[in-house]
């Protein structure tokens, strides 16, 4: 079995960059907790299965680049996607 590293690396880097840009707005009241990560990962695996492997890539029955991007989004959000705090202005 040959594992193609190109789609994995490119998908992870793209997902990581997107994940660092996800910021939580405290005024909206929405939370990004562990259940959101779990639901996101399950849906990403379902979509990757339905997409199937890229033509001529027969290593896994999943779109490996898509799964790597989903993992990259989660890792980027956890590491660098900190909560945004409102800035206080001085009078």
C-alpha cells in the first residue's frame, strides 16, 4: 500500500491556516466546545467517504486530503484560535 503524502500535507496546511482564523465572538453567545469538534470530525469523515479517493489514489477509501484539512482546522483552532476579547478604550 502506497500512502501519498502530498494531499495530506497540503490539506493539513490549508486546514491549519483556516483553523487559526476561526475566532469566537463573545457577544454572539456561541461556544466552540468538544461536542462541536466531535460532530465536525464525524461529518468530515462521512463527506470524505462520499467523496472517495482522488483518481489513481487507492490507498484509503476516503478523501485523505479532506480528512487532513479537517484535522488541520481542529489543530489550528486549538493552538492559535484564541477567544477575542473586546478592547477597552480609555476616555
